C-alpha cells in the first residue's frame, strides 16, 4: 500500500477527498434551499463542527416536518434566516477553503511523492546508464589491451623470426667460409703431398746413389783382397743380378710413399746383410782351404 507525503495511506486520502466533495455539494444544495428553523441550525452547527458532511445530514424533506413541528406563535424569521445564511455561508467558505487547502496539500504531497518517485527512477536509470557506460569503457580497455598484447606478440614473433633468419644467414656464411677453408686446406694438402712426393723421389734417388756408392766400395775392397771371384755358396743357384729397389723405384717413375721407402730401405739392408754374410763365408772357406793345404805339406 502506498503512502502520501503526510504519511497517510493513499486509499484513505482518496476517500477523504470524495467525502469532502460530497459535503461541498451538500452545502451548495443547502445554500440554494429554503430557510430552516433555529433548531435545525443548532443541529447543523453541531454536525459541522466535525467537518464530516453527508447527504443524509441535510434532507430537503425535513423542512416541512420542522415547519409543522414549530409552535403557532408568530416569530420574525427573516433575521434568523439571514443569520443562518451568513453563518452557513461563512461555514461553507471556511469548509471550502479548508477543503481547497487540503486538496492543495494532498496534491502537493502527491506531486512530491511522484517527484520523488521520478527522481528515484531517474537516478536508477542514470546509475544503470553509468554502469553500462563503465562496463563499455572497461570492455573497450580490455579489447585495447588485448590488441596491444596481440600486436606485441606479433612484433616479438617477427623479431624472433628476423633474429632466426639472421642467425641462419650467419651460419650459412660460416659454412661457406668453412667450405672455402676446407677447399684451401685440401689444396694445401695436395700441394704438400706433391712436395712430399717430390722430396721422397729425391730422397729415393739419393738413397739409390748411396747404395750404389756403398756397393761400389765393397766391390773394390773385394777385388783388392782376392783376384779370384768369390765362389757361390753350395746349394745356391745362380741368378741374374737385379738393380736395387731404389733404382727400380727411380727408373719406374713411381712416386713412392713413406711405407714403400721404409720397405725398400729394409730390403736394401737385408741385401747388404746377405752380401756381407756371403763375403764372410767366402773368407772362412778360403781360410779353411789354406790351412788344410799347409797341413798336407807338413805331413
């Protein structure tokens, strides 16, 4: 149930306004009706003191009964009628003014309550609008932050891709540089191998010359010690003399390696050792023969 500005229920205020309007209409009817006696005035004055008028309080048909009930004495009613009219008019004016004031106060209270309700509704609408605007602003800020984050991630990803590309390019450049260095090293290795082969060829040539020189010296020593050629060992087969391995390597034009040179050197050493062994055995045989000949002469 709604309340007015005075704190009274609205339904009660509406009933009061309806009752006041009815009382006002009744007063207008009484004002236009014929005069009534003094006793009726006292009754109406007592009823008007409460300011609650009703159509039952003022009946037009009661005037005839009042007239019949009055004494037969002749009384001047004009003055009483004038006084009644003046009092009734005064009371009507007072009641009218009071009714109007109450109507105005009720109207003002209703307008005030309606204004408060309008203000409350406007404040609610304004707060809802402000809240919606705030939410819109928050959503816009979040969208802007999201866009910034996405752009930052895109920029970082692009930067990372550029860094990766630059690192890949640097690695490619390093690979190309390493390939060039490997090619240069291979060229140097080939040159070094060619130089080593040439040095080995020279070394094998010098070694062959040295072997020839050594063999020539041994041959001269053998010729000086005995005029006869050394006999071959028993059980040895005569075989043609072959040039030393160094001469074979030199004459073939083959570029010998270190292993081949070591093998050739070992063969030469073995041949020299066998040659010395044959010379030693020849000397021993000659010595043994000369000793046996001397023993025969003694006997």
